[in-house]
C-alpha cells in the first residue's frame, strides 16, 4: 500500500471513509474478547482434554501478540498514512495509465475481448429492455403513477418489510427449502454438499451487501453458507428475497461451486478456481430459473426479480460511466435509483463497491448474457431434443471456465446431440 501511495495507485477517499469500523473491533485489551479467540473457548471432542489448557493458552497469546498487535498497527497506518493519501477522484481513468488499466480489468473480469464503449452500449440496451418489462408489471398491479412513484411506494409500504431479524431468516429459509424441491426438474446432477443460512456478523453488516455466499470446504467437512444481512430491516424488502436467494444459494452460487468442488479426474485447481464472469454470470442466470420453477407468482416479487436484473444491467452503464466516462458518484447513484427498485442504502453501497473494484461488476451481466445466448442457440439447434437438465449439466460440468471455453463446450455438445440423433 505504501508502494501504491508512492506511485499514485491509491483508493478513492470515499472507499476508505469509515474503514476504521471494520478494523477497530479486532483491537481489544482482553484477548479473550477478540472475535478470533472464539475457536479457543471450546474444543471439539476429537481434541483430548489434556491438551485444552495448553491450546487455549497458546491461542490467547497468539491473539494478543499477533492478531491484536497487527490490527493495531494496521489501524494506525490507515489513520495516519493511507486515508490522508487517498485520492479525491473516483474513476480508474484518473490513475496512472488508467485507461489501459481499466481495459485490462475489463478483459480479466469478463474473459471477453470487449471495449468499455461496447459494454456501455450493451448496458443501455439491457436497461431499456428490462425497464419495459418492469413498466408492464407495474401496470398489471393497477398502479397508475410513474415508475419513481411506484418504487417509492415499495420502499415506503410496511407490508414489504419484516419487523425482526428472526422473521427475515425464516422467510429466506422457506424460499430456499421450496427451491430445493424443484432442483431435480432443472438439473440432472446435484451436489452432495449441503448449505446453511446464517446472519452476517453485526460488526461488518452496516457496510456489507444484502447477502452473500460462503463456499463450503472441498473435502466436504464444512457446508456452504448463505449469509444474510439483518441490519437495518427497513432496507431489506421481501419482494427481493426470492431473486437474491436463487443467486446466492440455489440454483446459484452454492449449486455451481459445490458441483465444481466435487469434480473428479481434473487437476485440483480446476475444482477451486473461479472466473468471475462464469461464477457470477451463472448466479445471475440462476435468478431467472425461479420463473421456470414456479416462483415470482406475486407481481411484486417478479418486479423485484426484474429490478435485480436491471441492477446488473445498470452495472454495465455505471461501471463504465465511472471508470471510462468520468461520471460522478452522485450521477451513478441517480442513474441506478431511476432504473431499479433497490433501496437507496443498497444503491449507495453498490456504487461505492464499483468505485473501489473497477470492472468486477461487469462480469455478472456479461456472463448471464453469454449463458442465455448459448441456451437460445441450443434450443434453436436441437428443437424438441433440447433437454434443459442436460444443458445445465453441460454448463456446470467442467467447473468455472472462461466464457469462450464454455461456448466451445456447449457447441460441441449440441453437435454431438445432432449427430447422435442422425
């Protein structure tokens, strides 16, 4: 980070404001109060009783001498050196050789040879398409006001929000259990590894997205985890819950990542490596499978699904707008507010993420569009011989891949099916 400070490669100031709140909880006077001490407070039955005292003492000393001391130094560095050196600009184009840097990040995250301008135009087209569908859903509810008025109605209506974290977790759990029962209609092969659902820890929840997935262990000893944000419940509308769950858990991240971890006869890195365009593209595509599995029956939930799709389309516009076209932070927030049903807290957190992580947010929509393009191709080429379960098994059957390699796999499968039928 000091090398970056010398070369002008530093984060924007908006990306490090308030960062102390995620460091300070680890700086404690009593090592037993550290979050990283918890494994030493109790031991599994496989650890003999005679070793408990020794291990607890060693853990307490390690936390005090390494963890606490290290976080204290890091906090001091951030406060005294890095935050004062953070830049006032937000776009990657403002960095040294910034436009070339952004173009490289774009190729890395999408695995495609596309330019910022091409991505920006694709985003504008997708936003327009999805907005038309959202307008149609609004009309179907009988609402006669404008798009912003409808979105404001959703944000203000208490019937779309729960009152307790426990109720929020229950709603998510029911959605996922229902989807579990529909997976065999969409996939020929399912992972052995299960997943659970847990609340995001309080000390990171205010600066964290609505939910995320934590992979299980490749050896099968730890399940995957769907982490849900229960902070600020008035920013967690129920009409987004189905789409979000399908993205982060099943048939999204958990299904794809667990299947990759269980691959056999491949090099180890193939089981754990990830290409963002594939991993996030699949998860976004998986959101649309909710319709095929009998979800989104409520028009508000379907609007929430379309809003999530518009959110990822907006990313193509906003990310390239910020890092290639000189957009301001407020310009990006306003664009997303005008074209999605997301709460303002989520939109602000998302825009700040795009500022700090140039190009990563482009992978979702680019990956989804490629998978959808390949499915349309296979359906057209195979006609009545097309089997969605087999198509999904082909897409997921080799782990995460560059999108160009995935396309080759699907095209070979289609050709083989046609030749077999002949």
